C-alpha cells in the first residue's frame, strides 16, 4: 500500500515510482481511483498512474468511485474494472469482497458511459430470464441462476409509449 495523489495533483514522478516499485512483483495491483464530483474523466494524476503501471506490465484491477458517467478509456489498460459509484465508508470492504469472490457483483450501470451501455454489469454466474409476461397489471418473469455461484439478478424493464419522446 502507498498513498496516492492529493486532490488536483499530477506529475508526481516520486509517487508513480513508489507505486510501480510496489507493484512490480505483485500478481495484481488494486488501484483505487476516484473522479471528482460531477466529473466525466479521472483526474490527470490518476491517468498518469494507470499509464505508468500499464507500461511496466502490471496487471491492474481498478476500483473506481464516481457519481457521473465516466470516460472509461483507461479500462483497456486494466485486467478488471469495478465501478462502485459513490459509496460510503464500507465501499472498499465491499469491493474487496467482490474481487475475492466472497460476494457476487449484481449492479448495473444507471447511465451509458460511451464504452459501456446503460444497464451493463457483469456477474460470476449466469442467469436465464423465463416466462416473461406483460399486461395491464404489470410485467413479470422468472429468473433462474444457471451458473455455479450464488448471485442476484437485477431485472430491469424500460418501456415507452409509441410516439413518445421520453422513456419514463
């Protein structure tokens, strides 16, 4: 573990060198990243760190906090990306449970990011959606876990009236 950038810092070769040194012998580096409030991109210092670790051949798992639709172009340099939104003080513990397989991810993106579509989200298991029905009383379906892990499915249905501009 090493401390990262302070807010609005970049160009800290000393921090990047320390991080690269710590990660050089690691099987994987857990890199916690955080976008500023309402930002659509990571701060430049965090992008510099991802680039430097990638250039050194470090396998990166990025845990990303943010409250907006982010540019995930850095994801090509990561083995995995976990978007946590803007969780509370237990977010890092929950993220570690997901990464270690103690819990199964089930969240879905609430907005499109350009790279990932609205509703995107991965799981360690697979689900089948069966018996979908829609009528005046509502909509329903049966969700069956067909994979090897316990998990939760987030079922989302979005409809719009023909000719309507709004989906809600």
